[in-house]
C-alpha cells in the first residue's frame, strides 16, 4: 500500500500566531484595502505576509518583491522564528466565521501523483483549467525559496467519513500545536499532532477511497496554480518532489460550494451585456436556460439565455475570454460573494455577473468524466473561509 499522505517536518512560529497567519494570496485581488489592513495588523512582527506575494500586488516585474520574500524566508529560517515538529501530520480544526467547523489533515503529497493536464488519470487531479500564464510569477518565488507555506486544499470523496472524522473524535487525546483567532474576523483555528501510530490508519482509509473513485483520490479544491507551480519546479528547477497540502472531505458539513462571480472593468456595461446575449443566440426563457443577474452602478438587469454548456459559468467564461482578447483594455476579475460583486460594480465602467453555482456532489463525477472544469468555477466557501497560511516546511532540493 502507498503512503498517499506522509508526515512532514512542520515549522510553526514560536509566538504571535494571530499575526503570523494570513489569508491565501489569491483572495481580495480587487480590494487592496483588505491587504493594507493586514499590513497594519502585522506591523513589524514576523508574519507569513512577508513571505508571500498577494496577487493584488502582482505587476509585470515582481523581481524586487520576490527578492525581499526570499530574503525574509532565509532570515526566518536562520533566526529562531520557528519551532520544528518532525515527522508530523497535523489535524486542523477550523471554526469559520459562521460558527461551522471544518476539519482537515496537513501533510505531504507526492507530485509524481499529480497532473494539471486536462483529462489526466492521475491520483491527484486539477478541478479547474490551469492558466499557464499564472505559473511563471509563482515559479520565480518557489524555485529559489527555502520555505514552503501552502494554501493548497485537496478534497477527498469520503461519504462514509472514514479518514478525517475519526481523528476529530479522538483529538482530545492528541498533542495540541496551536489554538488562536484568525485576523479580520475570519474565525479561529486549532491544530493537533496526529499520533505516529495513526498515520498508517489514515493511509489505509485513503487506499479504500482510491478504489472507490476510479483511481482518483484527491481533487484540487483550492490552490491549483500553486500546486501546478510546485510541479513545474520539481520537473524543471530541481525542486522538491513533495508538496505540503491540507486534505478536506468534500462531505464535511461545513464545506459549502460558492460560485465565483465575474467583474469586468473598463467596459460599457450595457453594451457588454447585450453582446453576451447576442453571443448566446438571444434571450431565452425555459428549460435548458442559464440565468444571470448583471449589476452595474446602482442598476440590476436579469437576463436568461439558452445554455450551451452544463454550467452557467462556462458559457459566461467562454464569452469573456473572446471579448477580452478583442478588447485588450478590458480587465476581468474573479470575485467571491454577492456583496463584494455588487460593491465592485459601483465603480465606473464596471459590470458584475452573478449566477447559480454547481453542487459539490457534482465535482468528483464531473472531473472523473470530463476532466478539469472552467477556471474559477467554484469556491469552497466565502473569501474569509479560505485556508490561511500557517504551517511551513523547509524546501530541501530532492
């Protein structure tokens, strides 16, 4: 039997967990004020914020930022910032801002088992189309990095709850590694060291799931581009063969799939909406239709068109890809939450698209059958529910 999830030498800060741990870099990409507030909270303390590059700050030339990130990583590694927990799997217990609890396991996966290619039959598969252009800036950070600190979340399809849930029931007998509130009202999190004798039990249970899902064990729920970057560094830059991830059961009762909406900037909203309707063959009400709420300024326009794809997001994305290719001045962003989409749409020359998302029960069958979905099809909860950077490990060349 393979070790599908293996222990790592986990690095955790010795103090100030609440300032150390920050949200995933691909959140609040059109709201710099969120990251400005994060900087204020962190201040001069050691923090994961200083060893990541929030996407809101991405530019054509990120070299100075990347140099600073790698410098901070080296200093943190050498100056006693961390306590190391050798050969450790971590049980995470995350209380979301709505009060629900999500559990997971942090450990290492083998990148030989992962592919982001559409139609791959690997053990670990991408759930969304990978945008190749998004990989190089991440490669620039990782290829010379001495630390890995992940926001990747992998999903398992475990309806009988055989892998993670038994650990949750036994957690009070485990050694507690951390227990603190997350910044900006994002809930709280606890972490426990899974006993060495239980690691094999976890992998035995995972082996049963692999056989039940046609050879697919893990689907990438969050952080697909980060995992793709790890693969590229392993293949082409003598990088580590392994990546640190958190594994979560798709049947966890706290896990809710949210649509990722679209906001288009630098356009004439009504003209864009009409072009989309035309692209879809005109307005259509009835069976086999997709419905969208278009918001711009203080206006709201509801439209219905005949579906060309199974998912509403797929039809919209197909249109927007073509529209932006022709109109290079137009910018597209992917937004979590109706409230954030409506807020952004108040800006001049901006339109937001709100639509129905997919059910989480459709994910594994869809990926197994059709390969990866359109990029940014779904989000596992709202922006504040995303994984926070917390556990790290040294990136030795392997």
